[in-house]
């Protein structure tokens, strides 16, 4: 049965998406995931969320998908040991060294390879499977054939159905930290690498600044944004189900809990109706419902982008 | 400090660029453009010319490393295998991979052929590097976001050779579709011969199709003595998408600096920096080596300065 995975950017959001019908939620421990600290959880919050999610009979996944300092790997293993004692169900990782170390230390713990691993081909999938990975979060830029190839490699496939695509491959961009990077050590000694989406999670979204494009002959264009758009896979969900995709993921820890709750409710009902009668699926009414979610999402995202770009010169 | 053991290397896309004059300062050359198959004359797309380029480099007494596509899809792996076969047959000294799948492919099909990983292979940690060693990797270029403090750890624990970007624009992002296709006045493949700059506030980036580059040139000249003292011996001058004169002149300045250092002669910082500046349109930075924002420049005294 396909799993609907929802974001948990705060304890309120975790509760909201559980109520709305998510099968699983992913959360990031503060300083360790690809989001700003405001949308990550402190350890105590994470513990409470784990018990809340389990009280619904659902699963909680911990995203530790930034690329740390070599000296932080022992700290990561220590943290993970605590998280395991709280019953977390799986971990999302990016760094090859971290995957190797976690698999060696906790062989039973399912490891999912983050979208930041940027896998693009069958040899990649085999490489990460050999490392101990069980499921791959596929980049939005991957064509359908690759999703089948991931399955053929014996791995679970996680597909983003409601997300933002980056201008670059995810995990292959350090434009933001080119503009601003601040090393900030927290009380545990974790560097938050502020400004680096790969390392600390906070991205200043340089791609969305208004860029003037010039060449030898003068200015070719003014105020161009590098393509970074909303990505919705609504009408292709039946195809995902047919392909045997394991997880359909909603991205959005930085939005409001109410908005994410609304998104989860929509996709929950859509998936259920699709599973009940796959042949008669009509995307039209769902698009109409998605419109309002999209409008609110675009508004919140534009506000956040403006804030992040402003902060980049701080 | 034995000068002969130090490798200055660079990268070229086409056979035309493989000539003794422009490559004189270098001991090794990466062949081919890993970022775009359509780049006119890309050696990765013409295996006969690639073999010829390797032979030419060997004739000049240089090492030949062969690049591979940075993000190949499953359907392209057959072509990658043929490319590596050509490289191996023609006597290439190593292949460079940005993609971990390509690392695995080379390790399985061409065991013994050394692999160097490029910046997009995302080597950030010592354990990551050590794992790649099991896959035939002999040299890593850590991701450019990794600081020198961390690079030291990668080298020590990984037991691998580490390559350092010494000068030139550094890639900041890799995407799958060509940005320049938005400009019909500059059709493919000529668009790549044109310099496109992105400017906002006082920031400048360079863009070449599928790669965004730093607008400033990374310049580690002032830190070269420290890098040598720390034991690094493989240095890249990034000259992909630069004119041949840039490759030659910048290389010659570093070569001269290395000679002065080896022979204990006076270090001519102001003169060398001045000469390098002639080849840099938007000034210098030194990337992320000191834990700062990539566009900043820290001089040899540890001061952030604008240069
Ligand atoms: S700058 Fe843009 S393309 Fe780069 S990581 Fe941030 S959002 Fe993605």
C-alpha cells in the first residue's frame, strides 16, 4: 500500500497532518536537516512527536540530510541512538560517510537516501543499495524510466508530489553560501553552516533574486529569475500507484500547519478514491481544489523568499 | 620542497585546446567537458579525437585524465562505458567522475583504472572519502563548500590524495537544462563561446548552460605556501570556458610562483597578484576554504579584503 508522507515542521504541524490522514511524517532535528532551524525540532519536541505519531499508529522519519563536518559524525550517531530509543521508524541521510556509519551502527534501521544524494542512473541506485540504503527520494527532474530503474534495483521509490523544484539538481547548489555563510556552533557543538542549504539547511534562494543577464553585446535580459517552480504531480498519481511507488511525499515544513493539513486532506482523499476505482480517475475536480492551496502556498513562499533574500545581505 | 612532485592541472573541452604552448605550465590535463554533450568539439563525444588528445598529452610528457558526464541517466551509461574504454585503451592515467554511479561503473568494469572524484561528487566527510576508496577512487576534490580544516581531515582519514582548486571560477550549481536556450539570439552551440554574466546587487555569477560559476576567480596564490606545507601536491587551475590565453598566462604565473617557492627565492606577491588581476574581470575570492561566504577574499594575514 502506498504511503502518504507529510512534513512535520513543528509539533503543531505534526498533529495537524496526522489528523488530516498522513501515513507518516518526517521531521528534522535542529541543525541537521535541509531546512532552517525554525522549521526543525528540538530533541524533546521530537520525542513528543514520536509518541504522538505512534499513538495514531503511524510512522515518523527523521531527516538528517545535511552534509556535516567530519567531526560531527560521532555526535550524529549519539543522537540517533536516543532517537531510536524513542522508536523512530527510519532515517533520511545524504552523506555517503554518514550512511555507511549509520548502517554499520544500526543495521536494522531503514535508511532512506535523501533527494540531495542526486541519483540519476542505475549505477547510482546500485551504489546506494550497497551502502545499505532501502529507499530513494527521487529528484523531481527524474523521468519515469528512472523511477522504474530504482524499483528494479530493489529499492523503494519516494516521489515528491507537492514540492518546489530547485533551479539546480538538489544537493548540487552552493550559490546561497557563496553570498552568505556563517559558521554557528550550537550548544552540542553542531555547526549550522548558516546560508548553506546542503550543510545547514538555510538557503537564501539566490536563484530567485532578480538577475540581469549580460554578455559581450550588452544586457540580454533584466530581472530574470533562475527557474525554481512549484511542482505538483496530481494527475500522475495513478501512474505512480501503477509503478509501485512506495511513498508519495508532500514537501513543506516552512508553511503553516493549517495549509499543510489542507494539502494532506486533499491528497489523502485523492489517493483513496484512486485506489478504490483506478480506472475512473478524473483529475479535474482535484485541480479545482488544489487551486486554493496553491494560492496560499505561493503567497507564503513569496513572503519567505523575500525574507531570505533580505537576510542574505545581513 | 621538491618541485617535480607538484602537479598543476587544468581542464580542456576540445582537441584544438590540447596544444603544447597553452598547456606548457601544466603537468596534467583533464580532457572533455562533463557538463554539456553539445559543447562544440567536446572530446567526450568524439572518441577518436579523445584518443588523439591522450596521445598528444603523452607526447608532451603530461598526464591525461578523462572527464565523464556529470549526471548521466541510465540510458547514457552504455555511452559512458564506451568512453571509459576508449580512455583506458588510449592510456589515460585516470578518469574523473562527478557521479557516484560512474565511480561504481568504472570500478566494476575497469578495475585498476584510477578514479578521481570531481566537486559534484559531494565528498564532504572523511568517512565518505574512505568509503569511495573501496570503489577505486585514488583522488578526491572535496565539494568546494568544504573548508581547509575539514579537507585536512578528509586527507588524513581517507588516505587519499586530495586535489585543491587553486585558481579560477568554481562551479556553484549544476542543472539539467541549458539556461542559454532562453536566448534565441545566441543559439547552441555558439552560445557557449560567449560569456554570460548574472548580476544582482553587487553579486556576479557566470553562467554556461548547465553550470552556474562564481563570478569572481578563486585565488589561492597567497595561501600556496601554506597548502604546500600542509602536504597538498595536486592543484587545479579551472580554465574550462576560459580563453587559451587565460589558461597559459595564469598557469605561467603559478608556475613561476612555485619555482620561487621551491628555490627559496623572493616571493613577489604584489607583482603576481597584479598580473593575475589582469585575467579576472570581477576580482578574487577564495571560496569556502576558510569557512566564510564563498565570494569573500581572505589574504595571507587572515584579513578579509576586497581585491
Ligand atoms: S539557491 Fe535556489 S537552486 Fe540553489 S539550493 Fe537554494 S533554492 Fe535551490
